[in-house]
């Protein structure tokens, strides 16, 4: 209410606490915060609108995106984030982005209407069933009947009968199938254009939201997977392929690899490319100190075993290794595997141990998959498992972070 301090929510307090516990990446945080304060239309120093964050698995890309998202929120931006659990195609991705944007910025009625039309069209296409013609070159039954009837009738026509007598009814039937398929293809092309209509509706909503917020920031995590569906679409989006994109839309991509030189060549000068490296020894020590690990031998062992990967530092902060850590790593080979095994050894509850190991077999977890994979006595541990530091993801799906 006017004249009164705005009430803060529990979620805001939780995010502030997480921000206070965040260690490292100060340079990247400052860069993004400073960019949010810039004018996208400035001729001398315009704000960047396209970021690509890349680095090894476990180096902290998803964690940095969460911090960037909080920085954007504090700057008054409207934000949405998707990862591989949300992305199964462009329409599904836009639906999830729109859901999040609507949660903060109000209903996107124009886009919702476009989604209804698109889904109706999909239902109609599914009801139409597969094409009747076979894929082996044989004509369909209906075309054979039609061809035979037509040739039979034409054979009665003077001067035409001699030509039709030499004509093959099978060849005519196949030609009729090709004509039918051509007509169906034209219909499908016309219908598939409705997906472009969905994209245009999304951009129209972005334009409306950009009139209300300083920035609208779209985060795309795990780009090595989500980019398979979205790479071409994002490139077309930022080049006004679906209508004029407002200048205060910011796009952030995060994945293991750099963007394709060939595909992104025209946009490369506009991409702010950030490679995340492993933690330095000083950053590792700072993170361990923040987690209450200060004994010199344990700190040295963590730094050697973790290879500077923030995820592994976090795990080892919970289960500080013994002095033989480098030897253990050398024998086990895979650092992530070694740390997860070590972490499991420090779980004293045997049911929790068995549950963690059983669920490691599933590439992705939701509550249903968990119920099927977990031992009977551990099926009440879904919330507990989600709270473990080696489990990541948002929404319904989770996975062990590597």
C-alpha cells in the first residue's frame, strides 16, 4: 500500500539467504549487474542483449544463472528460465516461458489464444491419421480403383481409346497418389505456418511486457541439450524473424560448449561470450571457509580432489576427505563418481544410501520415476533427495548433476 513498506515474501528471503551464501564469480556477477543498468539504445556503450556462458559440467553455470536471475529481479526485470526438463520443442518451450512470465507479469492472453489454436490444429492433424499411400511405391487401393474407372470410361471415347489402351492403370494410380500427396503437403505447409503464428504471438507479448518492465530476460540453461531444439529459433528470434523484437529483451544461453562458429557467425560480434573456468585455490578456500571447512589438511585435500570444480567443492565441503584423497581420485578416475561415492559413504542411514544409489540409474527423475526406482522402504525420501547438493533441476524433473 502507498506510504507503507512493501511486505517481503518468504521466497524473497530464501533467495537473499542463498545470495549471501554464494561464493566466487564476482566478476561475472558485476558484469551482468552493470549491464542491466545500461541503456540498450546508447550509441557509445549499449547494453549487451545476448550472453553465452559455457564451461565444464559442474563448473557452476546453472548456479551463476540463478544468481544472474536474482540480479535481474532486483533490477526490476521480468525473468523466465528453462532447461532440458522443459524443452521438447519450440512450442512447449514458449508455453513454459509464458507460464513463468505470466506468474510475475500477468496473463498473456494473446499468446494463450494462439496456443489454443495451435493445439486444436495438432488434434485435427492427429485425427486425420497417417497418409493412406504406402511408402514402397505401390499405389493406394482408392487410387487404383479411381484410375481403372477413369481409364475404362475414357477408352469409350473416340480418338482417346487408343491412347488409354497403352496407359498403365498402376502408373496412373501412382500419379494420382502423387497429386493427392502434393495437395496434402500444401495443406500441411499452410497449417505448419500456425507454429510461426504462435511465435509471433509470443513476440507480441514480449513487446507488451517490455513496455512495463526495464528488461525481460530469458534464460536457457543446459544449452548443449536445449539448443538442439532452440538454436535456430533463437537466432531467428533476435533477428526479428517473428516480428520486431524489443531492444530490452535479453537472452542468456548456458551450456558446456561454445556456440557454433558456422551457425552463429553473423551474430558472433553481438554475443558476450563468457567461459567459466574452475575455481582458483583462493576461491576454493573461500567457499570451504563459508561452508565451515578450515582445517588446512582437509582444505588442501579438497582442492586436489575437486579439481577446482565448484560442484565437487560443495560436495566435499559436506564430507571432507582424508589425507589419501589424491590417491583415491587417481585410482577411481572419475572425479564426480568418486565424490558421489564418498558422499554416499557418509550417509549413515542405510535406506538413504540405497535410495541414492538406486536412483542414480535413472537419467532423469520425477516423483513417479523415483517411486519406481527407489527401494520400497525409501519411497518417502523424495523431498530429502531433492535437497541433496548433487541433485539439480527445477520443476518436476531432477537429475544427478555431473
